[in-house]
């Protein structure tokens, strides 16, 4: 039985941790370093940092954040957003990241994947797939944080990037992301069945139950999780009166998130999954 990784995903805009719905309508939640440290101390297996506006503005601004994070957190860090060249990858890795996540640059030039995997090792290269379901049931990939249509079939693209040397895939359902309605199990299953490299499932997780259901129906290696962990952290911080002025959290205090999102901390999440027969490192 393989061990499933729990990976908090931190979407970054400027200096702030943000969270949106369908990768849009971003709300500032607070300082990413506070969330990262909390997740590390509570048993996260890895962390994903994603600069959600980097490709739009053709730059990546995470190097300083990663350098500061790597000094205090000793689990693998994956960094994505605005990575366009081999030198970008080199700088991100030198700053302290263990892996890079690429999407837009890979779509524009698929040989970029091959060149990067040969230079830095395939285990370093994660290809992010942001997919939207079409009326005919097909899934097409989008770039620029789900903004730009490509017309490329997501399942065919997954197989192609594996052949080019990608070591891992991060699969996001743009339709479900931030909604708490659950993962798009058809998308995740079709991609995981088409490749032999590890698949990280992301987009729509609103409860621990959604992850247990996905593990039964799909062969995934990890879950990238945002809302259920972020909102739990904020609630804990508010309880300790340590986070009253951080971020736009009126929506959280109003209770409007409770319909689809059940907050939970990493220890309780892992204990639940282990009870459901899903191996997690505790």
C-alpha cells in the first residue's frame, strides 16, 4: 500500500496568501509564512507555493519567500508560477525549492520539459495541468492560472509530458477549485490511468471524506489541499486572538463557507484517512 502525501497549497499574490474560487476572485487570507510554519509543525508532507499572477505579469516573485521558508521548514517545497527559462528553474532551486511546477511555459514549448528534466532531473519537474470540462465531456488544459484557452486535450497532454520527462503531475479541476464540492473524479482517474508517474489531485476538496472517496476511485499519490486547511488555521489563530487584523476574513466569520467546506487540521485529517485504510505518514 502506497503512502498518500498531504500537501498544503499556498497560492501567493505579491506578499500575501490568497484563496479564490475557480482560481479567480482572490481573497487575501494573511501571511504565507505563518501558514507554512503551522503546516510544517503539524505534519504536512510537502508544501506547494504557487504565484497565481506570475505568468500574467511574466515574472516570478517568490524567491525571497522561498529563501525565508527554507531556513525554517524541512519538508519538500514545490514552487510554480512564471517559470519560463532554465535559469528561472536554477534560481528557484538555489533559493531553497526542491521542485518546480510549470504550466504555461511547457504548453508554449513542450521541449522545455525535456530540457529541464535532463538538466535538473525528472523528479524536480512537476507539470501543472489546469483543466476545464467541455460540453462534449472532454477536458482541455488552460494556462495563466486557468485564464487562457489552449484547445489541448488534458489526458493526451498528460501522457505527452510524461514522455518528455516530467516526474510528477499536479492536476487541478478549474471547475471545482475553491468550491468545496469535491474533486472531479473523472478527470483525476482518466489522467492517473494514462500515466505511470505520480499524480497530485487538487481542486474542490471540501472535506476529508472527499479525499477518501477519491482514493477509492482513483489512483492518486497526493492531495494538494487549500481551503479546509487554511480556514482551520485561521479559526485556530482567531481563537488565540493572534490573527484579528490579517486578511479579508469577513466571509469566513460570516459562516458563508460552511455549506461545502468542513475545516480540519492536518493531524485530524491524517488520522481520519488512516482509519479509512488510506496510508498517511503521521
